[in-house]
C-alpha cells in the first residue's frame, strides 16, 4: 500500500491524496486550490499522476477545495467511478456548475482585457459547464454512513459521518492481502461538535494509518453560545448606528447555520422583529432547499422540526435573491439589514459588491464567521487592512469588523485530538489541510506515535 500527497499539504486548499493498493489507484478528493490569483497556475498544473490510471475518486464532501478539480480530472482522461454520499452528490452539482460559470465569466473578462492590450492569445477557463455536466457521468454508487462498499476483491471503503457540512464523510479504506488487512482512514474536514443542524463527527473504532485535517490545530474555538451572543450584539449595535451588517457566507452549511441562528434570535426577541434579512447567493438558496431532503445527516432537533413543518432555516423577513437584478436592488438598502452573500473568503461572488457599497461606511459592519485563507480579501480585512481593492478600485475600510470563529464548521484543536484519540490501533498520523503553524502545534500534542507533515508530491510506503 502506497500513499502520496497531491494537494492541501502544508496548506488548506486543493485536497487530493492517492492510495495505491491491490492493483487499484484510489483518489481521496480532488479539490481546487483557492486563495488568490497566484494559485491559478497550481490549478492548471499537472496532477502529479496520470488521471487515466485512477480507478476511483472517493469524495469526502462538496466544498470546492475538495471537489473542484474533478471536471478537470475527467477532462484529462479519468474514466473511473466517483463515489460519495447522496447529500454530497446533490451539493457537488451546485458547486461545480457555479464554479464553471465563474471560470467562464473570468475567462471572457480576461479575453476582453487582452484584446484591449493587443494580445492575440485567448485565455480559456479551467473547465466549462459542459465539462462539469460530462463529469457527472463518472458518478456511480452512493455511499451510506457505516455501510462498506466493495471496490475490488479484498478492497473496501466505508464512509463515516464527519459532521462538517451536509453529507460530509471520513473514509476508511481497508485492503486485505496474503491474510493481512491494512487500513487507512481519511478524516476529510471534521465538524465542530454540538452544531444545531448537523450531527457530531463519528469516527471508526480503529485504523492503522490516519490522514487528518489540521485547519485549527493551533487554537480553540469560542463557544457557540458566546459566538451567537456576539453576533446578536454586532447586529444590534449596527442597526442602532443605522448601518447594514454584511456577512460573507460560505454557501454550504455556514449560510444555513446563520439562518437558523437568526430565526432563533427573532423568536426569542434577541433581534428586532423588523430586521430585514437578505440571502444573496443562488447556491446557498439551493443548498438550503437540499437540507430538507437529507434528514440522515441532520441533528435530531433539526430533523424533527422539518418533519413537523417548522422550517428551522426560515427566519422572519427573509428575502432570497436568486437573480442578478434582485442582488443589485439590495444595494439601495442603506440600513437596517443583514446581508449574507458568497463567497465566504470574498474571493468572488456577490459579496464583493456589498462590500463595495458598505465597507467604507462607519455605520455599517462586516462580520466574518468562517475561515479566511492567506491571500484572500477576507484575510486582508481581518488582518487590519486600511483599504481593499474591489473591481479595480481601492475602497477604504471604515466599517466595524467582527471575527467570530465559534461558527466554524471545522473542529478546533481539542476536538481534533478527541476525534483522533477515538481511533485505536494507529501506527502513524499524517497531518494535512492546515497552514504549517497549525500543523506543527497539533503534531506536538500527538506524542508516542509517528507523525508526518507531508509536502506536495511526497510518497510513503505503508
């Protein structure tokens, strides 16, 4: 059994890991590198393996940094089977079609720029909507939590609830040969336990090798209760100043959790009844509709509310903006509103328009409720930038900035350690999907065993 690393190695995006055993080649995730313009070349570059030789892609979840290069994989020759959970299957379609649209639009914009400069080369998107639709021919069986899937003689994979977003999974691969079984467990992204919508992560009892994310390996999250109170306080103080609250929102899970919290705040009179809430993200709107169809992923409370006809994701005065015209109309709202839009790291999407209209206003606020990778506009703002560049213009940052990390969909240091401790029999832990300081901090807390911090392209014989 061999294990090689092709993304999210001493970094937090582009997850892609390859297992070779029993004459099969199994890819765990095939994600997009995200964070800035300098990563375009990383996405275009060769995978580090021949896509045509891959037999299976086992997909942990639908975030773009885990699934975003599957269309490119298929475009370059992959003809194997993609296996994931039912909820992830639905969400991946949303995510990849949206990503392709954005890439096509970006390519068209660059063509116009190049032509104005007199350049003849024509930029092309990483992949198109047609490429995305074609790659869905590769999606085969659907995984159910805890139910092993036979990949080949002596080779099976089992998906376990990772509690990160709807449909997310940790994946255990077991290979039996010559009377001996070897197992390797991929955590995927692990959820922050005790969330209102999803169940807590549920790892298998044992594994020989563990490949584990380390996004927040160097810190503890603030409690969810305190984070909710801080959000309510940020909204109330901003409304008192006559401004808007802008929340850069990840379309999957984060948007739904914030909607849940806002509904709860209204019902408990923690927020004013006249508060206007705008969800300006077609993908988030569609993802919210998918939640009701997948009670197998939900907490008992959320599932019960859906069964009883009480939509937990429907606060009062919620306005859904699917069309561009609806989004533009929100810019006429100068105060008294919570505006949620993607992307969560402000690297694209409609959030940039709302920042342009609000971030220079002292009466408004920008509330970050998720991770911001290095190089993103979100990280620049969080780190105290006095201005940010949006649509070719430098916009002053005068609004109040909040960073509330208790809403994170990622496990914190304590939860990562608890998850890892629940897996017995482990000979070695490989830390991935984290910036190097976080990985180093987590590694020091895993004594008495082999801990590896692989680099891109590293290969290990297991």
